[in-house]
C-alpha cells in the first residue's frame, strides 16, 4: 500500500469513527420531558437577590432560541444576573418516583431551584466569579420535592459576564437516565480531556528525555513542548474535575487569559516549529524573530485586558496572529511538497484529524447551527497528537532497525577489517623487523666511518660527543692526522634526518677527507679546498636534495712550543667558540670578510668560502658543534643558544676537555628538562696542552 492510499484510508477511518460518535450523541432517550420551549426570563438585581416576578411568573418574557447561547446580550454592559423559569407537569409514566433534571452546560455560573428549593450549583458567583467550564450538569429531584398532580417550577439563576449560555437540551426524566446522560457527556467534554491532558504530560516528559539523549532530534523537543502546552490548554475543559483550581487560586479573568489565551498561542507556535523540525527545514534568523514577534504581540494584548469583557473582545482578534503563525507551517508543508520530501505525507496524515474536525465543527455549528453538540476540534487535536505519537514511534522504529542493520554490517565489516589488519600487521611487523635490522646495520656501518671518540694526539686534549636524534645521523666529523700528530679537523651537518641524510653523510665524509688530503698535499688554499669539496659533493650526490653546512680547520705546525697557528674556512655552519686562557674570555671565530658565505651541495648557486687565521696558545680551548646544540629547545620553545654555551665554556675553560664536554652536556640537559632531542648533536672539544710531549719540528 502506497502513502497516498494509506492517507485516504486513514481519513476515511477517522470520518467513520466521528460520524458514529456524532450519531450516538444525537440519539435521544424516550420518555423525556423537554423544557426548552417553556423558558421565560427576567433580569435580577446586582446583589443576586431573587426578583419577585420570577416567583409569581408575572411580567416574564419568552426566551427565544437564539438567546440561549447569548444571554449576555440582554444587558448593555454584557454583565448581570438572568433568571429563567419553566413550569412543567409530571407525565403519568414519571409520577411517584425520584426524577432528574438535565440542564447541560451553563455559563458562567448557575444555581438551580425546583419548587423553591436549591438542588444544585455550577461555577461561582461574584465577587469571586468562576466557571465550571464545559461540565455538564444533571441533578436529582427528590420525590418529596415534586408536585405529582400540580405544576412544578424550575428556576435557573445565571450569572453572565461577556459570556452567558444555557444548553438547548434541558429535560426532566427519571433520575437514572439523567445521571447516565450527564456522566456520558461529561466523559467526552471533561473526563476525556483530563485523561488526554495527563497523557500529554507523560508524552512531553518522554520526548523531552528522548531529546536529551539525542539532541540532534529537535523534532522530539518541539513535540514535547507541543504536548506540554496542549495539556494545560485543555485545563478549562475539565476544570470541574480539579476543584482545587478556583477563585481562591486564580481570578477567572487571569485563568482565562493564561490557559485559554496565551497558552493557545504558544501551542500553535511550537506546533509550527515542530512541523519545520520534522521536515528538517532550517529557519532563517529573520523568520525566527518575525515568528517570535507574532507570538509576543497577541500575548501582550491578552495580558493588557482590564476585564473579562475586554478579554472576550481581544481574544478573537488575537487569533488573527494564530492564523499567521499557521501560515508559516503551511508554507513549510508546501515547500516540502514542491521538493518532493516524503516526510511531508506524515505531516499531512498527522494533522488530518484536527483539520477534519475543524470542517465538522464548521458544518455542525455554523451551517446547521446545532448548539447541542460539543466542539470536535479539540478532539481532532487530540487525535493529531495520537497520530504523531504513532508516526514518531514508527519513525524511531525505522531508524532503530536501520541502526541494527548498519550495526550488523559494521560488526561484520569490523570483523573482516580486523582479520585484514591482523594479516597486514604481520606483514608490517616483518617489514618493521627487516627495517630495524637494516637500520641497525646502517647505524653500525655509519659508526665505523667516524673516528674514535677517545682518540688523542700529541699536543692536544680532545673530547668528542656524537648523538643522532634517531638511527643514523646527518652529522659528521673527522680528524686529519699524520701519525700521532693532528693536522686538521672538520665538522659538517647534512640537512634532513633519517637514512637519506645518513647516506649523504657517509658519501660526503669520504669526499671531504679525500679532497682535504689532496688539497693539503698540493698546498692549495683552504678556501679552494672547500670549493673542491662542494663541487665533488654536488657531482657525487646527484639529484638528492640534501645540502651541507660545515667548517674545516687546518692545525698548523707550531712555530713556538706553546703556540699553534690555525686556519679555518666556514660554509654556513655555526661559528666555533675559543676560550682564551690569557684573556679569560670566549671568542666566536668568524671571518671579517664581507664576502658571501654559501652552503655545500647546492648546484647552480655561486658560493664563496673565505678563510681566516687564528692562533691558539697553550691551554686555549676550541669548541666545535652542530646546530642541534644551539637550537635545542626547551618546554617554552626557547633556544639553548650560543650565549649559554659560551658561559659554560668560560666557567670550565681551565678544566680538561672531557670535563668541559660533560659540563656542556649537563647544562643542556638542565635547560631542556624533559623535552626530547630534536636534532642530531655533535660536540668537539680541543684543548691545546701537553707541552712536555710536544715534539718540535725537525
């Protein structure tokens, strides 16, 4: 069955149910004595005292049928006491038994007399006026109160205030028939509304909880609010069932303002919001504020009513804003229809009961002017609430089934992916083991390319520290010796990390050693040797992008026992530091030449490597390092810097090379705290000493 067929079937079913209800309500019992055509009336004093004419029956006016629903029109100010009188004789079939008087619903307040005795009241008279709402009244007339052979008199005292009405169906019959009729009608106009009100509160709590557990479903929040305010809107219809709500709690004016006026507007506002959220249509800020204004204006109008008369005038006017508010909902539905949104059919089905009952009320009350039937629109709204309860339940059930289906598929997919991952992990673990073996092999091979860290030469105290960040290193250093004498030293840093940088390092170390030794043997200037190193590395590494920074120092033969003339060339590397014993200061060694200094291994760029000389005296200390030292960062993203290194060197310059190196490492660790190493680190400490072992040049 498609959606359109379901929709038509649903409308037909609702029509049949309410048609049967209508027929059952209009069917009348036999043997009833109707008093509708016997009413005569007069007005009473402001204090509510009994007028003489209503007792004597003289000077009374015939109550027309069109006056029954508009008793307030008798007064110019729409407010006052109306007294009604009807005389009847007991038919033979009703004599000599307790009878009942069915008076239906009377507004605002009433008091019923039979033969001068009060048999019942509804509502409350001024000064604390209050209505019994839509409650239907049926009273028992005791046998002893009736005249079996003469006329009996029924008198109604009715208080009107802008509204005043009496049922068009007042009759006398046996007590059981009256009480059953009253209970039956009260069930539909009062008790049923009470039940629906309680159910709506429970629905509101349930869907509020649904929303709180999944806040993406805003239609649940809107549906909860619709039910919450609808529950309180029904209160005037079952006010007789809650006697604790009376004039001592509310004035009837404020009770009507709140529950029949303001809450009605709020309910329509959230009903329209529910339609939008159900259809997943976004609301612009402009429309949002317009709808709030449309809600705010009639509520203020109602609140400003000074008396019940003004309220009854303003209330119909305020419902113009209800129509506008509903217009936004209709626009939402039409937009969804144009967009062929399937959810719009659920909205149409849900609101069909209330729409259908609006049509029924129009036909019954406007066209046929039948005043004996209740207004079915309220029942239609309750039907819509139930319809949406069913629709949301089906929708939730469908989503839950989809969730179960997707969850099942997800579990199967996860299981399959888990198996795939297990296989992949095995492969990756094997590859990782192989990679680790390869890395260990590369580290081992690379370490064999470096000189011994504990190597010593005549005339020098040397300490070296070399620590890759991970695996193979991009740093390299070398000592150029001649027997037990050292003739030169170099330190370089290859850009990047890992195996590519490590391979370039090993390639470059051989090139640098070869070019340095060849250049020294050919007595080439140190700057030219660095140029040869640059050219050879560019040719050797090909298209590999890694470049190098570094410096080479030639340690010349001593021309005095305690002095050594040195020469340095720097290619973009951190300047070395020298501690001078005689001056007790740390000197940064760099060229004063203003020519540009380039890096090594970058093809197509003109570079220049100027050299300069410096002299080391006995006990002077030279420290070479890579940028992993001065650029080491702490937790505050601060660099260690050359200044801290120079300060450590100055404080420990008189110590051994090993002691100086240990103090430098200790200071770096204190600075970095728990921050891990970010780059390869190489530190060389060369101290000029051992005069006794110095062998002069022959």
